[in-house]
């Protein structure tokens, strides 16, 4: 994107050396309109600056130029396709050969012709020439000849298009032998977009055989121009060539026949009656055009942001769904661990039934043997099974966390491409830049999170965290040595009890009264221990899973947060901008109505 000097253009046609040509407001109304206009344009400049939409600063410069134009010449700008006879018309209007004419694209720079005591030409740059000429007509206005449009040389069209906003009145020249082409229609629409008043000249009228043909051409041009402009502009058939010749020969009839005097009369009348109004209308038209562009930029930005917001909401929705899923799925892993403990308890019951009986008395008093039997028959590989279940939990949790980031990468990449194909000017430079930088950063972070995701490391960390919470339940002490020792102590005490009690009781009595109670007591104790273990494990592991989930969710929202914030603040900013622009439009309409009455 080409960036241009935002201070001012280095050339400033329209700024006259003398102020005789500048428009001095004569009435209070005009003065008030002028004052409000300046404020209005300043407001728009402020809005533009605030919006960041004017990437190259071009609109600001255009507005500045329009304001400066208020103090300058009334600019009658002659435009049209190459070879239509613009330069010839300028020469005819001045009654002198001021501009070179030619059958190939001739005029290669914008040429400002103003009044001067002697004819002089000054090439200001490759884009602009200043010409002075003593013609009386130039005391009222400055004539601007422009390079032709639709020429092979694209730069010509560009120069002219860039000059259009400065015109106070546009003379649109079309050639009678190829009236109103498609590209002329496009160009006229552009002029209308700047709110310029237009008069159309059908030049080279001498090329047509008859008045009837000329009438047809005029009707054709008028109808089509009306379609483009929305109103019927004045259309003047002219032969610039015939007018020049007639003037040189002093032939009034021929001059009248050339059509030029009618055009001149129209120009004079316009200047007499509407010069000030047109002059004051110029910045209004330019400002409206700039405001329309701004409104479009706001719309585009808003559209993009609304989509972004929808996507972020979708991510949010996915996120809470993810949490729900993780919680639910996590429960089934916890159940696996609990099942291992339930199995231990069940085996314990069988063990007690089998162990605590009279016939086992001899074994029961041998602590070591009881312990070995308990470990072999009850505990078995419960430890290893719990380890396996916890490892499965770790794997699953890792899988789920990574998947969450993968989803984010997917959505971010989708948003990343959105808006990228838009032209900077259409969206706004700062906005576009910020948004893309944010999304890129987010995308990189999400992808980085996946890449850096060292499965081994992360799974070791998770496994350690989960095992720590298994430890905290005391499973290892009870389950390993601890559980064995406690049970063995319990069983042994039963054994001593029985032997003690047995001294005063019959064997029958022991078998019937003491043993069932002791068995039940042992089972209750084991059950209570196991219950406590299960609860401890469930809440410990559950909390751990919950914490991990929170952690992952938090990491993700932290990554997305700058983007979310951007979308929110930008939407707020746009809303504010939009309402300011609406207020601005109201003021614009009021001033336009005021100017219309002048
Ligand atoms: N028959 C006829 N030819 C004309 C008339 N006006 C201009 N021409 C010729 O048309 C050709 C182009 O005229 P220019 O005035 O150079 O046209 P222009 O629109 O300025 O062209 P560019 O500067 O290239 O954009 C020249 O050969 C002129 O002599 C006219 O009224 N009748
Ligand atoms: Mg020319």
C-alpha cells in the first residue's frame, strides 16, 4: 500500500496568488455555513483519526484540500476520455491555444489555468502544470485540463481521478462519435460519488451528419447520464474545433452554430447565481464521500468482529462442554480404582470366614503366617491394579488436554484467514494489523502448546501428582505393610482372645459365641477401612482431576483472553464511532440544507 504525505500534497492548485478569485461569503448565512462546515470537516478528520480506517492518511489529506479549496479559485475541471477534445474545449473557451491538442493521449498532467497578465507555463512536477493566461473569463474561475481516462497509460486516469475531489464544477466531455461508453459511465459514477455537480459536453458535434443524428446522441447521453447520476444533467453539443475557427474568423453565426456560446452562457449563469453555493458544497460532497467510506470500513470491521465473537462464544461453549465431559469420563476412571478396593474387601471377607475358626487356632497365633496368607489371598496385586488404573487415568487426561488445544488451533486458523483477503483501506490499517497480530500470536501459542507438549514429561508430572494423592489416603501404608499389619494384629488378637476365653468355656461355647462376634468385628473393621480408603481415593483423585481440568481450562482462557478483550473493546469502540458518525451525518444534512438555500 502506497503511503502518502499526510501533511499536505506538495502541490496545491486552487490556492491562488491573488485572493480576488476566492469566494468571500457575503451573507451571515453563508458565513455561518462556512464556519460550521469547517468544524464539520474537522470533526470528520478527528473521527477518521480515531477510527484508524484511513490507513494511508489519504482521506485526511483530501479533506484538508477540500477545506483549503474554500479559500482558493473556483475550479472548473474538464474531464473525459482521452481524445474527447478536452484540451480543445479549454482552448476554445480561452480563445487561444493554451493546451496542446493531439490524436493520441496528449495531456499527461493536470494543468491549472489561471488568470495572469501574460501567458506563462510552469511545470510544477510530472503531475501538475501551472499556466497563466490573460483571458477575461479566468477572472471568475480557474480552468483545469486533465489527462484523459480510459487511455493505455493508466497513470493518466489515476491523476485525473485523484483530482476530481477538488473540483467545484465538473465539465464532463464525451465525443459525439463514441458517446457515453461503459468506462465513461464508471467514471461519471465516481464523480457522482464525490457529490460533484456535472455539466456534460458532447464534443465533435461537427462529426455528425445531421441535426437528427445529433438529437439522438444528445438524448442517448442524457438518458444514460441520468441513470448514472440520478438526475438529468445539462448536456451541451459543442464543436470545439468549429468554435475555434469561428472565433478566429470573427464569424458569429458559425460560432453560434458551434454550440459553444450556449455552454458559456450556462457557465456564466452558474457562476453568477451559484458560485458561492457550489464552492461551499464542495467540501460537503467530499466529506460525505469520506464519511461513506468510513461507514463501510466500520461495517466491515464490525462484520469481522461479530464473526470473531461468535467463534469465541463457540470456543466457550466447547470449553464448558469439555469440562462436563471430562468430569463425567473422569468418574468412570475413579470407579475403576474403587472396584479394585471393593474386590479387596470381598476377598477379605472370604479370608476372615475361612481364617477365624477354631480349627485354625494353631495358625492364627502365628502372626507371620497370617500376614503372608492375608497378603497372598486378600491384597494380591491390588497395588499394581491401582497403579494401572491411575496410569489409565493419566493417559486419558493427557489425551483430553491435548485435544482441547487441537480444537483451538483449528478454530484459530480458520479465523486467521478470515479478513486477510480484504484490502487494508477497506478494513482499516491499525485494526487489521492488531487483529491479525493477535490471532497470529494466539495461533502460534496454541500450536506451540501442542508442539511443546512433551508427552513423557507431562505424563510423569501428572502421574506424580495423582500418586501423591493416592499416598495421602494412606493406601500404601495400609495396603502394603500397613493394611497387612493391622489385619494381622486384629486376627492375632482374636486368636489370643479365643485362647484366653477358651479356658473358661467349652469348645462349643467358643465356636458358637465368641468366633462369630470376632469374625463380624474383623469384617466391620476391614469394611470401615476400605470405605475410608475408597472415599479418600475418590475425593483425592477427583480433586486432582478437577484441578488438572481447571488448569488446562485456565491456560486456554489465558491464551485466548487478549483476543477476547480485543473483540470486546473493538466492538465497543465501533459502536461509539458509529453513533458519532450518525450525529455527524445529522449535522452534515443540516449544513447541506443551509448551503442549498444560499
Ligand atoms: N472533428 C473534431 N475534432 C476535434 C474537435 N475537438 C477536438 N478535436 C480533435 O480531437 C483530437 C483530440 O483533441 P484533444 O483536445 O487533444 O483531446 P483531449 O481530450 O485533450 O485528449 P487527451 O489530452 O489525450 O486526453 C485532436 O485531434 C483534435 O483536433 C471537434 O470539435 N471536432
Ligand atoms: Mg488533452
